[in-house]
C-alpha cells in the first residue's frame, strides 16, 4: 500500500511519499534500534547533548523547505509553522541542556555506614534508559509533536533509540524532518539504527508489539490510543504506554470577572477556540459562564465573533468527519442551543464551519461532553449553587482555567481545589492554548486526558517516561556509571541524604 500526501485545502492527492512499512521491515528497524541502544548509552551524556544540538541545527538549516512542505500538507499558516519549528528547535536544545545539567538522572549515593537497623551496605541509585522507544507523530503539531518533536527529543535525552510512526496527515513532512535528523546523527557519528521511521497503520501495530520496543509515546485520539493499548496488552511483556488522548479543558468564569471584563474575556475566548482551526489539544471546549445579564453579554459577544469567523480547513478527512458528527450531535441535543455558526463550509477540501453551542448543566452530568477537535466550544450557564455538581461531571483534562477578580480570593481558592483533581495544569485569567516548553511545565492530566497523570509530554521532565531506576549495592567502582562514582561528575547528587550541587 502506498503512502500518499494529500493537500487538505483541496482534498487532492499530491505525491506518493513511500510504501507502507512491512512487518519484516519493522522487525529489521527495531532490531537495529536494539543493537544501537547499548552503544548509544555507552557514549555518555556529552554525546547525547551534541546529537540533540546537531539535530536542532539541521532542522534550522532546512527551515524554508520544512515550512513550505508543512503549509502544503497541513493547511496551517506559514507563521504558525515557523513558530512551531522554532519551538521544536528550542526544545531539542533545552533537552541538550538537561542532559548536561544531569539532575534528571536522580543520582543518589548512600555510603556504607551504621544505621538504627544495623550496618548498611553501600547503595548507589540512578535512572537509566529503558531501551528503544516507539513514538507516534500527532496530526495537529506536525513538528513539535511529530517526528522531531518532544517525545523523540526526550527519549534521545534519556538515552533511548527512537522509532517513529509517521502520521498519515503529513508523510512528506515526516520524511523530510526524519532525513534532517539522520543527517545530523551521521554528522556526529551516532550509532547505526539510533533512529527509524515507519509508515502505515499495520506498521504501527507491528511497532508497539515488537519485543525490542520498551515504551511508547503517543499523542492522538482516544480510539487510536485504546487500539494501541489493547495491542500492547497482548504482548508477553506489556510495556509503558504514555498517551495524550482527549481533553475538554474547562474554563470557569466568576461572577466578578464577567461583570468586570465580559468583552475582554469573549475576545480572548474566541481567539483561543478559533486559532489553528481549533485543532489544539488545549483548546477550551467547555466554558462555564454565570447566569445574569453580564454573562448574557459575554455569550452575545462571543457569538458575534464566532458567527463572523470564516470556514476553517481541518488537517484531514477523518478529523473533518468527526467534527461534523460530534458538533451536529451536540447541536441537535434536546437541551442544546446553537448560539452562532461561522461562514458556511463550501468548496473543496476539509472545510468546516466554526460553532458556538450552549448546553445545560444536565448535559455535563449525563456525560454528553466530549472533545470535539476543531473550531467549536460549548457554553454552560451556571448558578453559584450548581457549580460543584457541574464540575463533578467534567472529565479529566490537560488544563483547567479560572477567570476571577482579586476580591474573589475565597471563591478562587475553593474552585482551585476542585479543579486540581480535574487537570494537570491550572491557569488563571488566561487561556490554555499555548504550552511553553520549560523546566516547570506539565502537559498531562487525569484520564481521558492522558493514560497516566504522573508524567508530562512537554518540558524537561518528559525524559522521565523513558528511564527506570537501578541500584548498585556494594559495587566495585569500575562497574558504576561515572555519575555514581566517588569522583565528582559535576552534576547534582544526593549523598548520604544531603543534596550536593554540581560543580
């Protein structure tokens, strides 16, 4: 089966990129990755940092071509893709900094000494690479969450070879960025097999079930994630599956905030919902607005902004079909109201009309709210005494946002306590779209936002997903990693209970 690149603005086939990767080819790629794993680990942290920076430099050198292909293959704006490539390059370099800084290893030494329980042995613990990692590219971030994205860079930082399953929405861009990465790897003499690329649905299943693969990073739909989880569960040795799946990202607006700045909030909300055609995993999909005239004003203005918005081109036919199905089902609900609908979709390609809907609190408690990828959000009007029961029905999300005034501190504190159980990132007087790559970032949340709320797929601690702890007891110096030897390796370590900064 051939892998075809399609222009989503027209729905037409543009070029043949590759053939679907066969089972035997996947096996060969994974075997090479397994051979590369110990060789890569042995090269040490300095080499990892060099590799990551070489990849960043090569992506930057190919910027013009990467953005050109990205615009054609995704219908995302040139400015958006330039910004995403800048982010992708930045996060590769940040992971290089992480590797050099060294605290991500959690190196810990307890020297042999007497304890209340008797003589204690010499114990030395740190995190080590899991082995080859499978990464599944996401449709909506063809760079930052795809072949050269955060999952790939964090796995390489952790010391793991990576095999990427290219997303069918942007196969040409996947091949181009993969070629940039392999060119960079060759320039620093990286081990053969460190990077691999797989095309096709069958190739993806073969990948996650291959015995050489030790973990999976995935960003995509709930259905796609479940299919991979089911395949992994059938392995003789189930492996970690780190999936970011589905999120409604609720925004709660206080009575004080809506009275003080209804117009400003409406404008910010419309921008967050409509940006990138609503195809962001942090798009606010549910907005809780107080009843009353100030709330009426916010909904009215948000409706005007959505109603005047042009039709949007989505990334692929599956997303377009799902948008029409889910948004129509919501709009046709017995207690739903179509507040506004943007320009009608017409012409070729995967175009849809933006929508703003209002639903009742009972729709949330009945479980009717789900992520709708695309330029749509739901408004729910609430009375103060209803808010707690409404939030009980909101599914786990990547983010939750509070808009409140300074004199509502008690309300904000209590609401924050409720929302902390619902999301991995809490925002105040802002909008959830836009996820900064940083040391303190967390991008994950309770199910169904992610398969585990313990880890992030954005930020430096993303590398923790692809490591496991090992303790050496009474070990001779020669067998210890350099980070655990008595000689100072220049990284932060905890020695006999005391945190010692790196030199």
